[in-house]
């Protein structure tokens, strides 16, 4: 089962690369197939991936073609094929993953209620490079718990199973 981590720097100096690497090392056991990172001026996103859907091309983070949006995702979208069929009328896909479906659902739907049609168990982080906006979300029942901590300088988040430190 994948694990995602990240942080947003609200103010202060340049982000240290060590913060993200330290966070990823704590969840390495969650995803033995691949470590993924996306580092921006204010945000770092990371994932430890356990490959289940689109084993060859579904590595994360996933970016939109124009590189405006980036996502890390943990979980499964049960109705991703139905959502994908609808989105294929508006855009082309780069992968066969449910992660990209969720990202494009965000991009091509009303951003305030884009999860209304999404069924599954999940948690995610989407970074908008233009607006410098971080969007975090999880499934309605919290099956994939999303934890966060805010300090004066940072906003940290992670998805982890209960009982794992």
C-alpha cells in the first residue's frame, strides 16, 4: 500500500531536500516499488509506491501535460474507468492509472465539488504551480487517513495506517 508525504513552506528560507527524504524514509515499507518526488519552490511532494494499477507507466508524482498540476495519491478509485471515459472526451491521457484520472477530474471539473462523482478509498495532494495552491483530500469515510501538522513556517502532511509510526 502506497504512502504519501509532503509539506508546504509558508515562509522562511529555501526548503531543505533533507526534510522530504527523511519523511519518505519513515514510510519506505509502504511502497517498495518506487520512490517519487516533486520539489517546487514552496512545496515538496513524495510517494512510496506499491504498484497495482498501470505497473509500467503509473509512477508518481503525475503531472498534467502542461506541468501546471502535480498529484501524489494513495488508494484506489473504484469507478476510474467510467470517469476516464467521460474525461477522454476533453483530454488525452498519459497513463492508464486511476491517479491520473483523479488529477484530470480535478482539472476538468468544478474544483469545489470534483470529488462528488469519485468512488473509492483514497487520499491525495494536488499542487497547482500557477496559483501556488495545495489541495489535500481524502475519501468520505477516512479509510485512507490524512494527517497534518502546521507550524509557523510549514504545513506537513502524510497518509499512514494506524499503528505505524
